[in-house]
C-alpha cells in the first residue's frame, strides 16, 4: 500500500521516485482497526512512529489530537531538538503493541507530537539522508586510522540535523573517547555511539537471503530468538556452516520456524531404533525421514540394499526384539513404492528418446561426410567484379560481352573461351594431300 505522500495507489508499495518517506514496506503494520474508535466518547491518543524506513520505532503521545493518515511524516520531540518520523500505527493496535513491549502509557518518558511535517522539514530530512552514506565511509576511515577493533554498520541523522547516531559492532569493549572527539570535530554535530549486535546490523542494512527473498529481520521479524545447534539436529540437517549461517554470520533465524513441527513429528518415533535383529542378521538405521514418518535400515553384510519401514512397523519389530523374538527378514515389512504407468503422456516430452535423436543425428553427419568424399574437386570460380572487366576479356577472346545480371553465365562463358585454345582450320592443300595419300 502506498503512503499519503506517494503517488502509488496500488498494493505494491511506494514507487521508487515519488515517495517522500523512502519506502513503506519495511516492518510495515496494517492497522485493521484504523476506522474503529476505541470508544464512542474518547480516542486513544498514543501513536507509533517509525524512523528511517522502520529501522527504529517509538511511541509518542498525540496530545493535540492531530488527524494523521498512514505513512504521513510528523515532527516529534527529542532529547535535544526535534525528530521527523513516519506515522506507522494508531488506535487500538498501539495499545496492544505497548503491552507487548511492556511500555506504559502513563510513563513520563513518552514524548509528544509537535506538528505535521511541512515541506521545509521534508527537504531537511532528505538532505540529511543523502549525506549519511558519505559520512559513514568517512567514519569507517577514521576508525581504521585510530586502529580500533570495531565496525561501523550504519549512521542516522536526527530530523533537525543536529545529532548523529553511529551504530557499530565489536567483539570486545572499545574505548572510543578519542574517536568521538574526532567525529565531533570532523562532522560538526553531536555524536552518539551505540553498539548493536550482528543481527541488528543485518536488520538495519538489509539484504537478500539464500532463499532469494529479502531478509526476515529487515522486513517483519522483530524478536530475535536464540538459535541453537539442537534445531539442526532435530531437523536432521547436515552441519554445514556456510549454508546454515545468515548474512549476520549467525545461525539462520528460519531454523526455528519449523522446529515445533519436527518436534511433534519426532514424538511418534521409537527412542531406541538404532538396530533391529532378524534371522538374516542385524539391520542398522541409516536414514530417518521425519515428516514422512519413515526409517531406512541396511544389513551389515548387504551394503547398498536399504529397507524402508514405517514407524508402526519399526515399533512392532523393536517390540519383538524386546521380547526375545526375531522376524525372518525385513523384506516382509519393507514398503514398496507403486510404479506409475508412464505409457500415456500429456505432451511430447515423454514420447521422444534422446538415444533415438542422437542416432539420427549421427547418421545424418555420416551421410554428409560420405557425400563430401564422393564429390570431385573443382576449382572455385572467380566472380567477375564489374561489367567493364567482363567486356575487356570478351573482346580479347572475340566473344560478345555478357551482362552483369547473369553472373553465372558470364563465368561459364569466360571459362569456355579463356582456358581452351582456339582450333585453327587446316589448309585446303593439306586436306587434299591426305586424301590422295
């Protein structure tokens, strides 16, 4: 959905050129109760405001009861000066958000909304946003010059341009007292250093995950829950740090999304199912398909032959082993997949064999090769360049000139009179002498 200052009216979000808020799809919240009042007598005067495309949010009191719309830029109070943010949520859902984040509406720390932002405020905000990238590059260079073990992840100007917040990540504690003095002297504003984690840094910067979609932490995920290696083990995943790590360098948050489903499915599996004793020998567990409720077993003396068992059959066989009973073989319990009839095809893809196509192509190439060997060698004919050269050669051979339109006839005529010598007629005396003799 587009904000009030954007020219986009469809459901695809703000356009890249006409949105004054810089885009409104990041950590966006749809207010289902926007048209429903809290009560018929009074309205809830708390508003949720987002800053810098949703990277930071806060609750403010609408003391003057301004009439806001979704995505509208407003001016709010700050510790020093004022800040400019986007109206993200109002009404009953704000009370639910405050309860979720354990923020009381009676707290004195909640600041007020000053006014709706005018064009001068918007121009000042855009000017500050345009300078942030250049300042971040310069801040990284200064930190590298002072040889500090820290990484500058993002910088953010306050709406009035009088305060600069620098977000950084570091493994150990960093003494940046000298760094703050250099920053204040370089950028001529008040400096605030704020340390964040690697996940918060990835959420602020954003990016594309290995799934091909935008990062969850930069779009909708707000609560960062710890991800342990047990999530990998329960889901039966291969331990590959490159595939299981996100852009932040930590385990992917999406490993927790299906963890409850796998835990519920694992409750049906038997606990001690590593091996099953039969009359043919001992079969060992090689593979487990948790969601399909299947177990794969293999005999030690029959490498490469796997038997697929359901969870119910595996429980029955283990119960028999527990009672000192052995089944004859796993073949009687193994599941056999049904072979589908592929004789009928919906299209021509299944009707054509690649081997047939390769054989036809090979025969065609051999045929061309034999035909080239049988053809006698013929000297390539030279093309006549202009009609003038043809006329000159024709005059030399006492032949009429040919037109340039029929090049093939001219070439044949030229070849006929040029390569063969003219025959001289014998004298009459010589002919009579031969007849007499």
